[in-house]
C-alpha cells in the first residue's frame, strides 16, 4: 500500500510543479503587460504635453517677434496646454496613490 502511494506521488509531482510554474509565469506576464500599458499611457501624455508647449511657444513667437496681434489662437493654445497639464497631473496623482 505504501509503495502505491509513493508511485502515485512520484507520478503527480511533475504535474504539480508544472502547474506552479505556469501560475508564476502567468502572473509575471500579467504584471509585465500592465507595466507596458502604463508606460504607453505615460509616453502618450508626455508627447501630448510637448505638443501643447510647442503650440503655445509658436503663438508667442508670432506675437513677440512678428508683431502678430494675440487672438483666439494664443488663448486656444494656452487652454490646450492647461488641459494637458491637468491630465498629466491627474495621471501622476493616480500612480502615486497606487504605490
């Protein structure tokens, strides 16, 4: 009877180890996918912020160097910059709260 239990245990151990390894790999892949998604979101926000700064700078240069009267374009660029700034701040606040 003890021999049969030993044989069954010996036969079951590889399956148990395989299951544990698959579980660990699945969790690691899930964490890696989440980090990649967060990185993509952060990069997108960074690019949007750079674009907003460029828009404001372009309008300010036109007004300062070329004497263009400030009009709705400058205000629109400024509002866009403020919106992206708030989006970035909100993203970093959420990230700080999760850690």
